C-alpha cells in the first residue's frame, strides 16, 4: 500500500512539473520562433493573396480557379484548420524548436519530441516551382497566353515572409474544327459516332486537357459495352493545332500506333461457367448445364441450382459488354449469401477467335455454417 502511495506521489510530481514547463512555454511562445532559422532562409508564414486576373469582361471558371489555388495552398506552421492564410497565434511547436535543446532522455526530452515542430521555410514551399505549376495549369485549361509570378512579402522580422501570387490568365483558346477518324472500319465508325455525340467535343468549347481525357474515357466505356473489351483510353490520341486560327484550336483525333490487334478486336460472349465453392472448402463437384451458364457446384449445398444462373446476364454469342459484368455481379451481391464474388474474362484459346469466356467464382456458406 505504501509503495502505491509513493508511486502515485511521484506521478503527480511529474505531471505538475510537466504542466509548469508547458505553462512556461505558453507564456514564452511570443519569444523568438526564428532564432534557429539558417542564414539566408525565411520562415514561411502563409499566403498574402492569390490574385487571378482574367481579361476584362471575362470570368475564370470555378474549376480552373480551384486548381490554381490548390497548387499554391501550402499551410504554414500552426495553420488554422490547415488554411494557407490563417495561423494559430501561439506557435508552441516552433518555440520549442527554436528555444529548447533536446536532451537524450527524461521528461523534457519527452515533451520536446511531443511538441516540437520543424519550421516550414520559404525554400520548402518553392514558390518559383509553383509558378511553373500555375503556368502548366493555365496551358492545360486553354490559357496559353497566361503567366504567373510571385512576390515575397517581408514582415517586421526579416526572417519571416508571406507569399503573394499574381496570375494573369489571358484569353481562353476554344475548339474550332474537330477531325474524327477516317471511316475505314467498324471500330473507327463507332468511335466517330460516339465522339460526334460527346457533350464536350463541340466547336466553341474551351480547350482543356482534363475535358479531353474525360471524353476519351466516355468513348472507351461506350466501346467496352459494344464488344471492344480490351480497348483503353490511351489508345485515343489528339493532335491540337493552334496556328491555323488565332485563339482557336483545330483538333484531330487518331488512334495510337502499334496497338496489338487483339486489343482492337470486337468480342462476343463465349462459354459462361460458374464455380460455386463452399466457404470451408471440400465437397463433391456437381456439373449442371443451364441455358445461361454451366454451373459447377460443390455438394452438398443449400443453394438452389437455378438461383445462380438466374443472376447471369451474359448470353452466349451476344456482343460482350462490361455492363453485363456489372449487372451480374450486382445481382449476385444483392442475394447477400456469398462471402466472395469474382468474375474473370479469358479470350478463347482458338486462334483468331473473337470469343471471351466468362468464369464466375463465388464462395457460399457450407451446409452447417
């Protein structure tokens, strides 16, 4: 009992000592927070402003403004809610860094490691690199005549500085003519048909690399639902010409070179096989052929033979569609009786075959689970 009282007293003494040290630190937090800043360096204390200046009468889209602001939104030490503009007035971590030595052990070592904060320097923020990032963002969004610059705003303490960025967007370039693929095969014809209905690929739209990438993804998703399962967005390339017409972009769509032939092939659904395993393994395989799929089910099993094939939306000989994959997986998941569901797609082994065989694998509870 006496040992417990002694330990409790020691703990209270340590806590009181720690509290006094912290209180002293808080009182002295207004002292130097730049004493250990290396010569020639400055403590970054946040953004002064980010000024985005479009041409008179024009407005910069919110999405572009967001990208520009995000590129320079580096929070300083003790930032308020990670804001690059506002700081908590008591930079305790910086004070500890600048005014405490770090002893090898003991309470002060623990407190140092607990509260110390490395200073964020202007050289860490690298504003010259961030202006290059701003220029790239402007180019990617069609502001090819834009420019960005920065200014260091010194404070009373010469070792502290804020940063201001000035961004002049210039006028935005827009899409003019859009040349699609030559109509020489089914794939090209289909891409042209999808692209001609795309909401972005229109004359007068502001040039944007993100929007062009999104258009490629939409075209690819549509192709993969029309049999071109292995098609990828990077198979579509754009050539942009800004010299023909001032402030406008002539766009040409083309397919990348050296794409393997199987990647451009249109596929139909081949054999559909469902493997139904038990959660704990084991069992005897039982093969059941249904109009929708061949079911290989480990017996004994509590599942009805028709339950799984009824969820399969694939049809042999039908144009292969990723949408059928998603629908099948969703229907199986909604049953709520499987621990795992997987769908594998494998090209038929026959040479030059345009069939994709589908394997569905799932595990279900064993009869005694």
